C-alpha cells in the first residue's frame, strides 16, 4: 500500500493519472453525451421526437442506447480508402483534430488546489499561449483530410477550412490579449485567481465577462468559428459540399472527426468558463468562512461543470437557431468587422488600465 | 536530459532533410512542421517556454498552414516532372551555404568555446519575473528601434499585398 502511494506521488505518474481522469471522466463522456443532446435538442426545436428506437427489450433510456448503437455501428462499418487517395496522409489526418481537442484540458484547473495537490495537469508559464499553439494544429486535420481524399468536395472544404481557421485565429489571440492585460499574467491559475476579486465591496465578482465584455463576445465567436460549426460551417457546408473535408471518410475514422468536434465543443466551454466566468471559483463563497475544505472543492467542481454544460448547450442552441454564413460573409466578418473590433478592445483596455490602475 | 536533446536534434535534422528530398511538396511542408516541433522541444529544454510556444504557434500553426493553403490551391499533380538541373544559381547557393556551415562549425570547434548559460539574466530571474515580462520589457526598451523597423516592414508587406490584389480586381 505504501509503495503504491509512493508511486502515485511521483510527479510524472500523478500527471498521467490526472490526464486519464480528466479525459475519461470529463472530456470524453461529456463529448459523447453531447451527440445525443444535440440530436434531442434539434428534434425539440424542429418539433420532432428525436432518437428513441434503440432498445434492450423495452428499455430505451430516452435515446441513451443510441450512443452504444452509434459506437457499435461505426466500429463494424467498412473502413474505405478512396482510390487515388494519398494513403499516408489520409490515415494520419483524423489524429490531428483529436489531439488538439483533448490538449485543451491539460492546463485547465477544475477545482481549487488542496495543499500541494492541484486539480490541474500542468500550470505552465505560457499557459493559454500553449493552448493556442496546440489548437492551431487542428487546422492540419481538416487541410490534410481535404487534400488526401482525392475528391473535389473534400479539397474545397479543406481550402475553406484553412482560410477560415487562420483568419479567426488572428483575432482570437488579439481578443484574449485584453484578458492577459487585465489579470497581468498568461498563467491560467493566475487568471482564475484574478477573477476571485470583487468590485464594490463584495458586490460583483471580477469575472472576465464583466472586465472584458467585448473580448468575451469576440473570443467566443472566434472559438465557435474554430470548431467549424454552424453558423461558421462553410468548410463542411452540408448543403453545398455534402460534408466538406471529411466527406470520403467512413466508419471509425469518420467517428473520430465527429467525436473531435464534440470534444472541441466541451473544450470551448471549458475555456469560456475558465477565462470569463471565474473558473472554479464559486462567487461569494469566501463570505462563508467556516466552510469545510471538502465541501468547497465539491461546490467548485459543481459550479465549473454547470457553467461548462451551459456553454455546451449554448453552442448547440446556436447551431439550430442561427442561419449559416456564406463563405465570403464568414471571411469579411472576420477581417473587416471582428479584427478592427478586437484591436479597438485592445486599445481601450490598455487605456483604461493606464489611466485608472 | 542530454539524450532527449540528441533525439530531438536528430529528428529536426531528419525533418530538414525531408523538406529537401521528398518528392511531394505537401510531404515536404509537413516535414518542415515536424522540424519546427523538434526545435520547439529544444527551446523548452533551454527553459525558453515562451519562445517554444511562439515557434509552434507562428511557424507550425500559421505560416505552414498558409504554405499548405497555397500548395492545395495550386494542387500540384505535376510534381513528378521536376528535373534536377544544375543551374549557376543553385551552385552559388550551395557554395554560400557551405561557407555558412564552415563558419558555424568553426565557431563550435574553436578552443575558447565556453559552455553553459549566458546573458545578463540568470535562470532564477527569468523564473521569478517570467520570460514573457522580460522579453516584453527588452523589446520596448533596448530593442525598440529594431522592433519598430520590423513593424514598418510588415506594414509595407501588407500594403503591397493589398495593392497587388486590388489591381487584379480592376
């Protein structure tokens, strides 16, 4: 038993355990459940019933068994590689999206530290910039899938994806620069702790959404565009490109693209929670000074999860209520409207900090 | 630690060779991405996390994607009939790079070579203040002229691109 405890306390082993727990207990289940949530919610919006047929005997679990059915289906489907495809790149492409979607969770704290133990895999100094570096690689998934499929639709989707994602990455970074300036650090734990301060006595918590309202909207828009979901789904373009860059994929590789998309949704929500809604800090909890540590930690995890799930739902709601942009509209929105706005946000933030702080 | 350095150093050299010798331009570009990653890993081992992140973010995440974008637009199916000709330009470039290689090799084999950390800021200061703050402070004080010149240079490039694109449309 002691030896086991000693092995667990080795930093590398501890980090590995944290990675497994956060991915297997948080990212993957939420991502998988989102597929069902999206189908159910879209059905509700379109006045349908939604998936309810998969069953064991008379048990359907309100469509919950469709998750298992979908998984089994995609495992047993034939894994086709189109003729003339660049086989190496074709097989490589699904991994890029998956890796970059999962990597977001590596620096996100889901609860406050207890003593030396942190609920965070790594707290590196570049912090969010590290996340940008990894997520900027998710473009390769779309681009390589589009290029290697030997299909005109896929190639068009791939070119669109690369143009869109590069454009939106530009002001995604600029929008976040305001947050860095307000909290004076790029370290994620520093930003989260900075949001635990209060304005006007104990009235309003200094959450990112209050200190950086414009930055919040810009960053959220950029992140939604990065996940290539409607209203920014020109790279997939169901109505004109069929499925865009992953058109030729089938079976489990196709599922990998879909699952990466849903994990990316969870990643976006987690980022929004951490940067703009106080992270794990429960507002006004510090007023209750005699709160036991275990209760505080549980409340923090609950608060973090609730805000995260809210943003997951919000993105699904966005998809089924807002009409999509044409590709040229996506590009002109990014470069002509959102980029100047994010520059303006940067200048105003810098001015306010210089003048009043 | 040293063995990790050798692994990444070897990988980055392999990647650079792949850029030169692979036939398919997309494969060459991806090989270069791999090289950038290995360089980023080496920067991390030098305690320069910020430079490492920027290396991956800017080069692998943005510039190489633009390269791929252009390659895909050209969609070069005719990469097969590329013939390896010996032109004067190539010979000159080869001689030039050989000269640079000899210079660098001379630098490392010189007898008065000092190993170990260098510069005005020791590691403790960097870890205390944070490398981002230090780099920012230096950029806006000691190196402000170079910084401004680069900014103007980039602005010129942007304006040039806009002018060229506009002429095409009219």
